[in-house]
C-alpha cells in the first residue's frame, strides 16, 4: 500500500500549495517531481499528481522577504530547468502541462488567496530564472521526442515562441540547432496552420535576437531551403486570407536573408528561379508553369511582396552564378517596364503612389542587374529609354512626386528621385568601361543631354541644396568623365557648353566642404571631369584657361586640403604642357599677395613634415646620403622584388605630391621667382635636386637588394660606391648652397641692423639742433638786442647770396618788408 499512501500525500501537498509555492520550497518540490517521474515508469497513477505539481510552477512563487529572490536564485533556476528535463517523461499529458506552466510565466495570474505573510515574486522573475537555467535549449531538444505527435509539438512550439522573445533564450536555442530543426516543420501536415505560423515566428525571433549569420548557417542546407520554398509556394497558391499573405511575406523576408549568403543553395533548390519568375511575370506577360494559377490582387500584402521580390533580384545579381538565371527569365525587360511615366495611375492597377514606389525600386535594382547583363541591357535599348526618361525628368510636364518611400527620398513634389536612380543605372554600366556602352551612349548625343541635365540640377541646387541633387551632379560628372576619357572628339563635344557649366564648381564656397552634405565628393568629381574631359584637347584647354580656370585651381590649392592637393597638382602638371598655363600661374596672387611658387614650396614643406623627412630648424638637409627619404621608407626591410614590380622609392612618387611640385617648378623655373623668403629658397634648393636625390634612392635600393642576394664583382662594387658618392656629394652641395643663402640673409639682417642703429644714434643730435633753434627763436622774441643781431646776420647772409655784378638796366629790389612790426 506504499503507492497509495504516496499518492495520498501528493494530493495533500498539492492542496497545501494550491495558492502558490513558497520560494524556499521550490527545490524540494522539484525533487518530488523527479521521484514522481521515476514512479510513472511503473505506475500510471502518478501522472495526475505529477501534472498537478507541475501546474503549481505556473503560479507565482511566494516570498517572505525581499531578499528571497536573490537568496534562492540558483535553486529556482535549476528547478525551472528541471521542467525541461521532465519532457522526457513518456506522457502527452505531462508534456502539455509543462508547456502550459511555462506559458503562464508570460501571463501571470495571481491566485484568489495569498499565503499569509507572503508576497508574490516580481512578474518577470520566473522568465529570468528560465533564461538562466537554459529551459529554451531543453525544449528545443525535446522536439525530437514528439516528431509524430502534432498536439504536443504545437504546445512546445508555443512555449518556444514566448521564450524566443528573449535574446538569452534565443542564444540557447541556436546552440541546440533550433533554426534548422524548426525550419523543417514549416511544411508539416497541420490542418490548423499553427505549425507554419509558430515555426516562422520563432525563426523571425531568432533572426532578430541572435547573429543573423549564425541562424543563416543553420538554414543553409538544401533540405531547409527546399522546405522553405515548398511552404512559400503552398501559401502562394492556397493562401487567400489576410494572415496567409502576411505569413507568405514573412517567409519571403527569411528567403531574402538566405539569398544574401552565396553558400545557400537558392539556385540548386529552384527557389531562386521561382522568386525571379514571380518578380517579373506581371511585366513580361509570359506564361510560366511556376506561377500559372497565381494572380496579383493589388492588395497591400501583394504590393509588399512585389517590393520584396525586387529586392531579391538585387541580391541575386551579386552572385555570378545567378547571371544566367536572371538573363533567361527576362529580368532586364521587366525592370525597364518602369522606366517611363505612369500612363494609367490608379484603380484597378497600382495607385499612383504605389507605382512611383515600385518604379523607383525597379530602377534601383536595374542599377545592380545591368552591369551583370550588359549584352541584354544593350539589346533592350536601355540607354535610349533612360535618356528619354531623363529628358522627361527635366521637362515641364506637371508631376508631383510623393517621396514617401526609402527610394523616394528628396523627391516630394519633383522628379529628383527618378533622375537620381536613372543616373545610377547609367553610372553602373558606364563604370564597366565597356566600349560598346560608350559608343551606344555617344551615338545618341548623350554628352549634350547629360550637360543639360547637369545644368538643370546645378540650377535647382542653387535654389535649395540637398544630398540628392549633389549626388545627381556627381554622377553626371563621373559619367561624362568616362565617356570623354581618351577621345578627343568627345572632349570637343563637351567643351562646347561643358566648360561654362564646370567652372562654377571650382568657385564653390570652401566652407561647404565641411557641411557633410557631399560637396567634397562633388568637387572631386568636377576635378576628375576636368582631367578627363578637358585635358588633352587644345581648344578645350584654351577655353578653360581663358575663363580663369588656372586661377580657380590655384585658389583651391591654397586651401591646402589633403584630399584635394594631389588631384589639383596632377591637373596643373597636365595643364603645364600648355604654354598659357605658366604665364597664368606666374600672374596669380593669393591671400596676402602669395605667389604660386611660395604656395608650392609651403605644400612641399607640409608634405615632408607629414612623411617624416628629417630637416633642421632652418629647413636644411640633415642626412646628405639620404636627403629625401621618408620615415616609412626607413622602417621597411629590404625585400628583393622582380624588375617589373615598383620598389618603395618608386611607389612613393605616386603617393606623395613632391614629384608633381618638382614637375611644376621645372616649368616655372627655379630662378627669378617673386615672393620667396630665405626659408623658401632653402627649400627650393632641395626641390631643384629632387630628381637627382630620387635616382640616388633607387640606386641605394638596388645596392641593398644585391647585398641580400650575393656580393657584386669588384668593378660593379666600385661603380655602386661611386654612384652612392655622387648622391652624397649632391646632398653636400645643396647643404653648402643652403648655408650660403642663410649666410646672405644673416649679412643682410646685420646691415639693416646697423642702419637702424645709426638712425637711433642720430636721433639725439637732431633733437639738440631742434632745441637750439627753439632757444634762438625764444631769444629773438624776448630780447631786442638778440633780435637786432639776428637781423644783421640775416642781412649779411642776403648780401653774400647776391650776384656781385649788377644786371644792366635791371630794377633793384629791397629785401625788407616796409612797416613790418612782427618779430617772426
């Protein structure tokens, strides 16, 4: 009769704690649960008491003190974790009761009567302890025990659905491979549809709360992708309810995340083809068995699905293995369908707002797909359609963009968004440097049309600046740069109206470069366009110079912006081949009457400071053996490289601006340069011998490489030493010249100092003379005798100053003023 007594006692325990378990007794009840679970293997009668005890875990735990929650924390988390382990008990009733108790953690209801002297624990206490005990992981592992039991499986999934709202629980679930396990239930037989709904919701929570890469890695198997595809297809064909369409879109988002990983077999499973066909069937109008019975209802859910499908195409375009699939299923014609004005806005098709959003999304995706399918792009006359669309964008047709989507940013009440994405498509194909694309565009007079669009955008930008308009201008400048590069006839076409449009970009207010809107990028694009579209065509160069272009470039250079200097100097070096350039550079004056030569020398000094080149306080060479070596070059070890590979000394020429400054001085000359100080002349001596020093650097690298490999023969070694000596002698000669310049300056300063000292010395003597003159004046005014003396002296001086021989028949003049009574 022992079992009967035990059952009787269990009922008493359940009755005693029917209003909630005291937190200090939770561990003891958990032990009883384990004993009951063991007894169930022999006596089924223990099932009912076990379920009743498990039900107690669904009630709030009771605490006597506030500190009980902390003091019994470990015991409680272990006891709740025990619920997960009890899922091994071969009883559906027990499994369901465990899940019900877990669900009550999230919807806690207080019992009708509380224990005397006790208070319920906080609402989220059990949830936190469940996370700490790893309950979620146990439940995921228990799914294996209910593979063929739909009811139990749904209860477990319901519990996991609640647990997966926690980041910590999601981490435990992923550890138990929850994503792959649950994904396989999507297509399971379930008339109620709960299995798919709950499974997809758990997958969503996992993706939101854990690393997406980790979840995708668990879903990357062919079996999982195929299951996802079948579930999506089933909802597509038979899901007519609002919730079915929402669930279909949720699965499509999960599929999108999978498509972002190239290792996921989207193509092999046929899922990629299904999604591509779905995305294009409405625009291409070709019958396909995959979507034979599907019709768009133009509901909000179908509109969202359409956008998601476009997004999938954009993602697949990044996978080279999907290119053939995209080409075979007419993706380019389907996307080009939207490169036009909406002719029939409103019912029964998409509304005007929806059409605009789809249009912008389609053109944005076209920018990703077009470079992958260039031949198909050209065969569909895409350039023609885009140019016509751009013409409409700058036209006067009434159009009011809604601008209420991600792609519609900045497009409210205008066509800027359409213009922006159309230019992105042209930019993406032009950036391939494909000759067929360039010829096709130029054959349709794209250069003049793009200049019209640029002029329009620049005019609108003056009214109200924004990132969208700045991006539009930068993209047009890039497209023009690629089209005109290395083609003189196209440069001539550009110069007709392009230079006048290009000049204002170089007159930009320097403060705008720090606005963060994109003016910096726009200016760099304009400089790139100048380099590609003007340089190399004499008529274009002359036109730019006549419009004071060289002055504007030097004004920009005087800003000393690090990211601009290299480009501007490169452009000036190219322009220096034109004889008019040097005269303009010589005439230019900056702030405080700065000359071009002085500006270039200042840039040289700043560059050497940034590169860590050693100079003394007067700017003289410190190391005559390696006069221009940078700190980076000093740190590099000797690495023998093939003759075809550039060494550090050669690469430094391309990366720094010193070579460009030297090239400009070769054109300007090194003598008779106005506006230079002594310090400038010291630096100029180094610049003048830059080429010699660079040759010495290269020979130094050759010597070091030879010593690493083998010892040169004696004649070669002697020659190498001689070359090294020549470089050192050049360095010493430059130092001597610098010393001479500084000595002359010191002598000049000494002479000026002496002159100043003499002036200071003469000052007291002059002061004495002035004082004496004043004293004489005062004496004449106050002493009559002194006045008579002064008068006699005056008459004597006048007499002495007269000619001794009188002029014949000439009048005589008196030096006295009659009736004068003043003494001054």
